[in-house]
């Protein structure tokens, strides 16, 4: 079997900002590009900047009724637009109609979904499949282009953590998470990092469409294995906080016996797992409501096959 993969051109690309209305880097960039698209224009590619949740952006809140980034389930997308639904379900149906339908040949080729996190994650590209060779080659290209700046790759295909994101409408969905940045705040360094990564991502698509072949490569990734909640009492109230030794230590090793939480009465809760793991999204503000203190990942290496464009 040949190791080379021929793939169609990525002709339709969308850049989503404001999936969460208080994550300001993506909101600001998309609004800039809606006014002037020169920066994101690439030969042979239709690039569509798009504010995903405009009502949440207007109120500078994560969402209005429900989390839009969890709304693109088969059940929700099978609903009728005319019926009375929570705002984000109505918006999911509209987005699916414009950029999908999800899973169809008419769906957009690539959707970049721009997010900010309060966690100390730096720049992180999020993939929803370890078998998407176009995306693997793209993140490899981006990582090389931005070096020595670090850009981690998180693969989220664990069955306990899968959810239907707004970007999942596309054939090749990519999330971009940059932090730390407080909700409702714009920081210039975070903004510029996001802008730089998008520039290189669009360059890659233009090169691929233009016929450049990308040889096999390896990509170091972090693969999600589980999520960890805060310690709670019998009423569900949080009884501990992230330990100072773990706070702001995204992507750093957490070894068996290392401090994980500090209870309000001063006791240390240690990590009881049997292997070294790599936590991230540590103490993310938006995840308190989701009962998640951080996610645990394992380090791995994925092989991206050689790709070339298949002109139709």
C-alpha cells in the first residue's frame, strides 16, 4: 500500500471567532478581517471569517442559553429551524446550513475555530482525529514555521470527552486555543500569536492547493485520556483548589504522588495514577460549570503520511 495520500483541494475555508463570546482574540481578529480581508486572502481559496455567536459577543459572555461549542450533535442538527429552541441550537442549525451540512460533500473543507483559555497553555492546536493527514501535515508545518515559539498539539478523540464542536461541521476541523488570557480581556501577545498561526495555516493551504507535496513526517502530540474534577462534598460543593505546584503548569509532567489539589483546610491531595501524565486546561475558568479541574493527557507521536493535491 502506498504511503502517499491524494486529497482534494481545500477550496472553502472558514475562520470562526466568538464561538464563546468573551474570548476576545478570535472575536477581534474576525471582526478585523470582516472589514478588510487582505491579510487572509490566498490564491485559489475562499476564506470566510465568521462571528459564530453574535449575541454572546454583544454581551461579552460565553453563551446565551447553552454552550454553542457542544451544540452540534446529531440530535440537535436534526431539529427543525422553525421550532422554538435555545438560541445556540438555532445558531447551530444556521451554521450547519451555511458551512455544512456536517458530514456532506458540500461542507467547508477547513474550519479554524479561534478560542482563548484562562489556562497557561500557550498556543495549542486541537485536532479531533489522529487519522486526518491533511491536518497533521498542517500542524507540522505551523509548528516549524513559528519555531522557536512553542505550539502544542492536543488530540481530543477520547470517547468520554468527545463533543460536537462548531468546527466539526467541516471536513477538516482545527481548534486554536491560546492563553492565558482572562475572559473579556484582549492581550496583545496572545492576539499576535493567534494571528501568526492563522497566517501560516492559510499559507499551508495555499501551498497544498498549488501542488506542493508534503513528505511523511512525525508530529508530537498530547492525547486526551480523561478529565479530572475538583474534590467535592456530598452536596456537590467544591472542597479544594488546584495545588500551587500544579497551577500554571500545563503540559508539564504530573507524576504519581505529586500534589494535585489543596483542600480548604490545608490538606494536599496527591495524584494517585500509576504513570506520569501531562495535564492541561488547568483551572480553566469556563470549566467550573462542567465539573472539570483539568484534563489528563499522554504524550505520543503520530505519523503523517505524504500528501499531495488531487486536482478534480
